C-alpha cells in the first residue's frame, strides 16, 4: 500500500509540482551526504551508503519500464536439480503465471530460480542476482538480459523483491528461503509493505511447507505469539492450479490500495452492490474506526494517478493493526 499522504495534481501543473517535490527530496539526500562528511563517518560506511544508493537507483530504473505489469517474486533452493518434483512444480507454476499475464522475479541463480525463469520465459522474467563467492552466476535463461540486476548487498536486493511484488511464492529451500518468507510475513503483519498474496508451494504430495505450517500453528499460533487472522496472510498448497488461483483471485475485484491521511482507499476493478457493501460493514466493523466503509469515486489526493482515476473506491479509516483481518476483507471483496 502506498503510504504517501498526497499526490501531485495531473497535467502540466502536476508535472511541475512533481519535479519540484523530487528536487526537494534530492536536495535532502545531498544535504544528508554532506552531514555524513561533517560527522566524520568512516570510509567503509560511506562506501556502503554510496553502493546501496547506486544499486537502488539502477534497479528502480529497470523496473520502471514494466510498472504496468503485475509481478510475482519467487524463492526457493539454488540446489534443487532440474527434473526433480520441486523443479518441475516451480517451472509449471511460473509458466501458468506468464500465461495469465504476470511477470516473474527470481534471484537469477540455479535450482528453483532457474526453473521459474525458464517456466515464465526470458521475456517475462526478472533476475535479481546477489554477488557471492559461490552460486553467484546468473542462470543461462536470464543471463545478459536487460532485466537482470546485480546486487552487492542482500538488504537492497530484498527491498526490490518486496517493493516490486504483487505476490510472493516460496518453494522448498534453505536459510535464505525461510528468511525471505518470514520477512515477507512480518512486513505484511505490521503493514510495512502493501498487502499481497503469499503462497508456499510444495512438490505434489510433498510435506515441506505443510510441516512448516504445523510448526507455525503449534509454536506460534497456539502459544498466542500470532493471532488467528495472521494465518490468513499466507496459503500452503501442493497444487499448482490452487497456487496460481491464490494470486489471480486476489486481483479479481481488488486492484490496489493506498492511504490518504488517516483513510485507507481501496481501488476496485468494478463497484460493489449496496447489499455487499452493507455486508462488509457488518462483518468487518472491528477494523473500521469511526464512520462505516463508503463507496466513492477518485479522491482529489489521488490525482497523480490518472490511469486508475476511473476505478471505484472503498474508503474508511483503518486501525492499521489487524492486517490479517484486512486480508479477509479483500477476500470478501473478491468473493463471487
């Protein structure tokens, strides 16, 4: 979800306003750099900041060309051999996503990453590679593609995986895969990233993620370390069709959302009936602060996004705490 409070107006005036805002922020970045010098920050720290900024700038530029395409970030083991059940599952999953019009983001390496790049095809693939002493070379599907971005730091790379994702899919993997999975769920649970579907995909008949889910239930949910609604932030399945449907159904009627000051604005592909709106207000009154959910047209603060100005909106003040319940509201919006 976009948490910026305002948008520049559309048209020539909006373009001038946007340029002014961007210039102000760029000046702040330059001023911060000068303060680093004044504060006598160490050379290693200055180099870290410089490299991270350059990596982000270049990645933003690459992804900006494809801003109109929905993308799915995928994770899984670099050690999964071609032809194995997990490899074939990842390949088929990505192929079906590409057929549905999605693009796929991978870590650009071998194993599951190659399977996803191969399944979606080079034209619908991104590679976000990390330079390591081992497993660092990009796979042959995405190598030398203009949509391949190389990173020195994990944190800038992980930022792009989450920032650009309209969905996240995880296949069996090691420490890195679990790191990405738990970080994605943490960001969703705390509202620090936009709400997207997260699906954990086992090989057919596999139990890797099923046992992981059992652990989450036994040691997190049953010990009240997470809430029951948090379990709605992800899905575990060993069925490719179900995994793809978890993503595509999320965007059946829901389009996107952002905050305008204290109000959450949910953009819809099509309007809701009065009956369904009343049902939402009754079922989700616990996460609505003050006035009930209303259906309206574009808000003045959204004028900087003319391409979606025609979409109907649901607007209400959300307490910004129970994001699992918010996911349940989106599921209710998307219900047939």
